[in-house]
């Protein structure tokens, strides 16, 4: 039976709760335990799939096709454990399950209430697969006191009562503000936050306190006394230069030891931190730098492309270079020549996206990269843009475009080189969609196999001809243009196993030009960089030597 660790936050949001959870997961693994991490989000959307990246950052897709919170990406990057659809839930999902059961008559005419019906639904979610791992880490989104969060806090309180004593632990993350004028680190907001927790029946066992610098003994003792935790369970979370130092930093602070002590696990197994020591060495001791432009639409919010930024960092670590990313707004190229803006970059990446806005600029970026022989990685929409560019400028299809933009505009303007896919095969069954389907969860989602052409660049990069990658899109490159495009030098080097759906294209006679219909960034880890990102950064490094 798993032990449960509940991670809550207080004082302010964005303190790095997801990161702390992920780092703790990694530390428990380093001590030989198996872990699974879960996120419980109080917002009312059923899942983040329909939320704009501006609102909530990137949507992280799991192998089993769930559209989840970007924190699941942190969990995977730190633990290597592939997240599942059942590792992420929101109030919206919980309520919609409860209401579905109510309509079905499952509650036998009872009055449906937050306690026990909603809290039971949350508790059922928490315990899915509890026998599979040693530790289940559940992070509650938002901060204590949020109105939507209450049923979740109540559910974890009940859950810990339902379980035998000593099987659940509460870890609370807060902020210690530093007041410059008086030169003091303030503990009062943390005290209030813990008071708030205790008023709903939860007492933290461990306090993780974000602070700019170390926490002096006096403040530690004060926090321990006023918040009713042991002094060695007050853990400082100091600002770090790289998130990948977090496991080592938390270990130095004694977080994993405090957790094992709280569970009375003695003697504690010794940790093997060599993986994280290597990661830290690579990130802090690069031997060069490369400059990569990401030409996209959601450039104001870095979290919108979180996994891409991380995967590039991993690629840099593999090549021992620092990757300096610059975010370029694609719409700029609809007004201005991209050349002066893109010259000087060692590689160009066009990420995924939805809708027409900015696409003509992305097509220009792909053209620049192809013609100037700058390494190019097109991801999902970035691949579709590269295909449209080649169709227009190499294959004489001047009006090539995507059906996505025609749908949006409500009229037909383009030859649909990229079309709306309505029927495909997943494993052994057929999936069908209508143009009028709901927007939520109706894309080609999750892990699909692809077969790579022998002798292609991608087969070389991957070191194999059969791969599995995660998808999230509605539109697809039309196979009927394959011969025409291949004759012009754009090879379809990766295909779905049934040979119907193009998965990868590459430009011949180019140092590195690859477009992929899937999202390789979702599977990259610091200790296991994704082959495409590893080789893309290598190509950028080669370019940097030429300029
Ligand atoms: N909008 C495109 C599609 O739905 C691309 C999606 C993406 O980049 N994730 O096919």
C-alpha cells in the first residue's frame, strides 16, 4: 500500500509547488522507492485542453491521450515516470462525474452534496492504483483559502483519517518575504497560511519556505514553534539558477530525510544522486553557447512552450552548450522581411499552435531556414507550415494552405495540403470525428507509432526505424501531395504504420531540416534528452562554429 504525500501551497501562487513535488519524487526514487505524482486542480474547466496557453501555460499530453496541467510535465521530466490521464483532475471533471452519476440514478435518490459526494469522488481519484507504488505524491493546485479549493482540502483531510495512522503526510509550501528596509525575513504570512490550513483540519508535517537566501536559525525556530512543526522539518527553498539543481538543493536542505523521518522509516536507504550530480554539472559547466529562435504566437508567456524550452535545455546539456532561446513573434514577419531578424541565430524552431494568426509569418520563417540552410525543427503546426512553404515555393502550389484556416474564415481560399482528419486508426480500432464535434478532447491525442524510412536523417537521429510519440492535433498533411513534394526535395521520412498519415518530413540537401507532426518535447528529460532535440542542438552548435 502506498504512502501518501499531499503538497499544498499558501501565501502566494507560483512558488514552485510543482517543482518541489517533482524534486521530492526524484529524491525518493534516488533512495530506491517507486513513485507516482498527481495534480488536483480546483478550476472548473473539465481539463486544460480548451484553455488558451495565455491562461494556463502549455497543455501537457500523456501517452494515453489526456490533456493535462503543465505540472505533469515537471513530474515526468524529474522522475521519468510516464504520467497517465488518471494523474490529473480538476473540479470540473469531479463535478461532471458526480452529475453524470446523479443523472444515471447511481445515488439512489439521495440529496447530492459536496460532503460526501464530491469529496468521495476526489478520494476515489486519489487512490487509483495505490497498490502500484511506494509513494503517491498529490499536489493541490492554487493556495489554501481559495474558494474552489475547499472540497479538495476537505477530501485529503478525510482521506488521511480513512487510512491507518502514519500513512499520509502534509507538506506546505509558503513564501518568506524579505523586507529590505529592516533586513528581515518575515515569517508572519507563513504563520497565517498554516493557521488557515489548521482551521480546516490540516496540520502540515513539513514546511517548505521559498526565500531569496538561507533561513537563519532564529527564523527556523520561530516557524517551527508557531506552525507546530519540528525545526528540521522547516526546509528552505532558495532561488536556484537552474530548476535541475532542485533535487540536490532539497537534499542538502534535508527534505527527503525529513519525509522519511515523518513516516518513521529507519534506517533510511542511502540515496544515489549521481544522475542529478551529472545533470547539475552539465547545466552549470557548458563549453559554449548557441542561439535558437522560437518563432511562435504565444511568445509573451514562456510557460506556453514550457516543454519545448526544457527540451532545448536538455539538448544543450547533451552537447555541453548553453542554449539561449529568443522568442520571436511570428506576426512580425507578416509585415517585415524575416532575414534581419533571423540572421545570427544558429537554429530556428517553429512550435505547435492553433488558428491562423501568425501562420504566414511562420511560413516565412520556414522558408528562410530552408533557403539559408539554417537548422529547422518544425513541431506539429511547425511541420504543417514547412510543408505549405515547400508546396507553395517548390511545388508550384501557390495557394497551398491548411483547411484549419478556411474553417476559421468560413470560406475556401486554399488548396488544402493540410486537411481536417476525420477518421483514423488507433491500435486496433477506428476513431471518427465530425467537423462540428466539441472542441474538448476531440483531437488525435496521445501516443501513436510511426515507421521511419531506412537511411533517412530521422532514422539516423533516433537510431531506430520504429518510434512512438505523442500527438495533439486535428489537421494532417495530405498524402496525395507526397510524390509532388518528394520530387522537389521534401521527403516523407516518417509515416503512420498504415502508411496513411505523414509523421515526419525532412528536406534533402540541407544540414538539418525536420518537421514532425507530433510533440517530441513532451518526452525529453534532463537525464535522457530527446534524440531530436539532442541532434537539433548539435546541428545548431555546428552552425555556431561556422559563423
Ligand atoms: N492546429 C494544428 C492542428 O490542429 C496544429 C496543432 C498543434 O500544433 N499542436 O492540426
